[in-house]
């Protein structure tokens, strides 16, 4: 029987890393991520697992050490938030371009200035083009499962993964979490066998100068692998469902079958949105919720399947690309371009810097979108 | 007029014949860094992994899919040599390999400047790695720009106005010894025995070891390609680059070579990057060199002067004279 434990989102990360038996972990504190590395140190001290923990002097070095460890052929992990992730930016490219199955947990936190420790998604979405997969989670259970899935998929497609969870709302909120047993994990996530590594018996150089005749070829391979990763994520999710009964999908629908109006969002806002959908349905408004769980690789097909043929899709973004608008909205629009039956989109941005996204916020969003129907493309809430 | 240094030919019986680094590398002829890498790997052997931040060696080692190294090479971000080497070492340990040496090989920019934070942290954590700084005293890969290692008065592309760089060179030895690391040494490829001894010694130790290597650079210093070895000799004799070691966190400090000094002008006047210097400027450099020498060597054991007298003719010291009885293989 799998155990159930009461875990915060951050504790779920730490337990998942222990279950995955990561061998090298680079750690550096930043609120609200810090309790992840504290818990990892605690689990290591209790010999739940025995990673080499490197107490680096910055997130930049944290990412550098895990990249180097991954090049040496072991499973490697680090965690961060906001400023720390931004500081890692150059190294994120090194991991993506190096095709390393590094896994990182990012606790979404708004970027300074001014200082904010509260949630929004601009930190992780700013890293969109670094060649990393990105998974957005909604519950502590989803965090734990996604971490294990991230390790598995990363090691199968050789692309790094970022598992993302909202500051405080998820990172510091306790929920019951079903802990998979060691055999289940072992079946799902076998020991990592690196297809290449630094090895004195077989000396190779990694990351050497790439001339124009090679650079693009290697980037083509990365793009192909990214595209193929969607199917790999879906297959791994299926396997996890078979093993544990839990599957999360790349896009998760709620009461969408007969819905006219879809509320499309990501992460913890989705939980609140489901409650709002229930309430509005009592009034006869047929609302469904679509949660986009995987942001990279972008699940074009699943988005098209979910949205085509509806009367209206309302996209709620807890992030913004200044001068354009919400980032998920942009991506969804690009997925719907030229698709027959593509619904009109109403795009809203809100909840930045940890502003609460309550049921009222979402209800107001939906009602104003309905009132204007196709009137306005973008609004703040 | 400047004197020509006298280099006396002597068989280098102590140099292993295994050529681990070299074939097909892309360094300029006479590159001090390339000579140093060749010697270093001879001392360290093939059970070595090189961690290379951005520097001339990113090019020297060869473009994909080539590598001139007979050992694995990890190219890493410019500022990450210390952290990347630590990551490789930790992963090797996780794989049960405690034997392979991880050597970060960084330029002066990747050591004194952009790489300093990760270096200092790796030293503080006493990571089990060897960090080598090959010091050509400027950002050479990007075309001779000033770094924290550029000496006072040197011309670089970013200090073009007379009298060159205004500030003295950062004191790497003092800074790193202050980290209380197990081993810090300076080495110069002219002094082959001393150079090999230090790399061998570092190989045999554990914890954070650092070697600061003097690396003349013909295009950067505006010298002839054949001058590299002579410049190393002059730099040591003019006390611009003292050869020393610090062990046990600086408790034991040793000056390895203590020749009767030559005026610093002998060293400066051979290099195009100092050709604008007036006599007064040379005096200022001499004063800075003297001051640094005093500071650096104050707490150092000195090598025994042959038979108590200063030798009339300075010769390249042999391995035994430097070290007493041979202890390391
Ligand atoms: C973050 C970053 N900034 C700048 C550069 C450009 N860059 C590459 S090598 C180099 C100079 C390296 O100088 P040094 O470390 O002294 O080595 P050298 O080239 O002199 O051998 C610079 C500035 C870079 N690769 N990465
Ligand atoms: S520029 Fe200088 S350091 Fe770089 S390869 Fe040429 S000689 Fe060596
Ligand atoms: Mg340099």
C-alpha cells in the first residue's frame, strides 16, 4: 500500500528528488524555494538517500555544477526561484544546448524590482527559449509525480526539465500526497545510463567550438527531440497512470465535454477556476476549464483538440510579455492559427506579484469576457 | 641595451615521454599556455579530466568534432570553471571514482575576474580539484583587452593611452593563500623541473590545489614567437613572477628559486606592450615589483644558496637543488 503523507509543494519536490535518487545536487537559498533544499539536506542527513550536495555560492554555480555532473553521467538536480533562475540564464542554454537531462524545480516568484517573494510566472516563462521542457503544477501530488516524470522523460529524450510550482499557494501549502513505493519508482524511473559522458577511458571533448556548418544541424536535432518529447511525455504519463492510477495529461480538461466557454489557464489558478465553473453552471452558463500543464514542448495538438469548436476561450495568464500580452495566450493563439473552428480568445492578465486570484477574480473575468463577447482581446484583471 | 638571458642546455631527464596534449592544437606558435598544458599533462597523466572555461583554449583545443587533448575535455561557461570542476568531481565520486583528477584550466580573465566568484567558493569549500590559471595577463581570446591580471603600464587594446594600465596587477597568490587551501604554487614553463615537480605534487595531494602559470603570449605581448622561454627566465629573474609554493593553508611557504635579481627593465624592454614606457615609468614598475617581492617572500623559506655564496653564473636549478632529495615521482 502506498503511504499518504501531508506535504507542502516544496516537501513534495524534496521527496521526489530522494525517490529519484539524484546523485549530485547543487543548492543555494532563495525564498520561496529554500525549504526544498533544506528538506533535501534533511533527507540526506537521515540517509533517506545519499546525494553529493554541493553548497555553491550562487544559483549560477548551482546550475554549472549540475551541468558538469550530468556531463559526468549522473542524475543531477537543483532548485531555485525568480532572481536565481534569471541568474542561471546563460547556464540554462548550456544545459539545453548540451542535451543534458538535468532537472530543476522552480518555485514561481515575481521578478524584482521592487522585491517580491510572491508568485507569478514571469521568471520561468522568461526562460522559454533555452531548450528546456517546462511543467506547471497545481498540487503537491502533481509536483511529486511531475518531478519523477521529468527525470524519466528528460533521460529518454535528453532534454532538461523545469518543474514549476506557485510560490506559497503551492510551495508552502500542505496537502495529502500519496507516496509511490520504491518498486513503482524503480519501474518507472530506472537508473540513469548516460549515452555520453566524460570518461578517461574514452576521452572526448564536450561543448567545443561549433562552426556554422555544424551548429544549426545540432539545433535541428534539439528541435526534433523537443517535438518528439510530447509523445514521450504522454506515454510516460500513461505508464504512471497504469502504475499508480494517476495521470495528468499535457493539457487537462474539466467539464469540457459540453462546454461553450472554456477558461484556459495554468498552475494553481486552475483549481480555483474549477470551483467557478461549477458555480456558473448552476446558472446555466456552460463553462469548462482547460489547464495547460506542459508549456515546452508546447502541446499544439492537445490545445487544438480542446479548444476548436467552442464559442469562446478565455485565457488567464499570471504573467505578461510587456508590449504583447499574456504568454500562454500568445502560444495558444499561435496554436489556433488557421485551425477551423478556432474560438475567439479573450485574454486576461492578473495575479501578478502574488495578487490573489480568487473565485471572484475568475468569475469577473468570465463575466466580462461574456459581456463583451468578442470585444476586447486583452485586459487586466 | 638589454642583456640576453643565458639559457644553458641540459637534458630534461625528468620529463615523461608520453605526449598527451598537443597534436593538431590551434595555439599560436610559441604560445606559453600551450607549452604549459603539454608539460602539465605529462606530469598529471591520462587519468585527468580538463574543465575549460571560455579562453584561448576554447579555440586551441580544436572545434567540434576535434580535440587536441588525449583526455576528456569539458568546455564550460566563462565564469564557471570552479563550479564546473566541482560538479565533475562530485559526479565522479558518486560513480565511485576517487582517482581521476579534475583540472580546471582557466585564463587570467576566467580566474582573476569573471571566474573569481566560483573559484573563491570552490577554494573555500576545499573542493578536491586542481585549478590552474594560465596567466597571459589580458583577455587574449577576444583580442588583448585589459584584465585584473594585466600588469601596471601594459598596453592593451582597452588601455591604449599612455602610460597603459594605471593599476597594478591583482595579487592572486596572496588572495588564494588567504583561502587557506592545501596547495598554491606558481610555475613557469621555462623552469621545467620546477614546473613538473609542482604539478606532480598537486596530483598527489587532495583538496583544493591551485597553480598559477606564467604564460607569455606573442601577439598579446608583442614579442617574437621564439621569446617565450626567455621571457619566462627574465620574469623570474627580474622578480616579476616569483616561483613559490604555499602548503597547508599557507603555513609552509617556500620560495623555489631565488636568483640574484635582474633589473625589471630587462624584462620590460623586450616587449612591445611596454615600449611606450619612459625611464620614470620603468622606475615605478620596479618599485611596485620590489614592494610585491618583499610582501610575497617575507614569510617564505628560501632555497639554499648553493654553497652559501651567490653563484657567479646563474643556472637553471635542477630538480634536486630545488627540492632536496626526490620525494615525488
Ligand atoms: C559570459 C561571457 N562573457 C564574455 C565572453 C567572451 N570571452 C570569451 S574568452 C574571453 C577572454 C578570456 O580571457 P582569459 O580568461 O584571460 O583567457 P585568454 O583568452 O587570455 O587565454 C572573453 C572575454 C564569454 N565567452 N562569456
Ligand atoms: S593569443 Fe596568446 S594565449 Fe592565445 S593562443 Fe595565441 S599565444 Fe596563446
Ligand atoms: Mg588571458
